């Protein structure tokens, strides 16, 4: 009939909804505070639901997906320590 099954329901833990990450597609550093973000492909959802998520929203449950992404994309933006950031020559 051409209809796809509905996306999966989120897992609810202590009243919070959690969705499973299928794959990390990209990374970027954004905003005034230079937050690291990942473009996420959510398990059970099509690409129209892909979203940019702050690193702190993914750490823990998505560690394997993040590690796999960096294995395939070693030069992709990643979090750097404040010590390294402040020692960069372009930083004023």
C-alpha cells in the first residue's frame, strides 16, 4: 500500500523522552559560546527528521555513534579544551 510504519515512540526514563540515534551525519561549532553540535539521523525516522543537536544532549547514550562518526571523519569539528583554544594564534 506504500505506507511506511509510524516512527517509534520515544523511550521514557524518569519522565524524560529519549530517542535513539542511528547515526551521526556531521558536526559543527556554532554560536557565541562555540557549542559543538552534531547532525543526527534518528533511528526509525527518515532524513526529514534529521536535526542539529548540542553535544551535551547526546553524550552518554550516543557515545558509540559519535565515535563511529569521528572514525569516518577524523578532521570533522570536535570539542577542544579551553587551554588549547586560548593558545591559538588567531584568538584575541
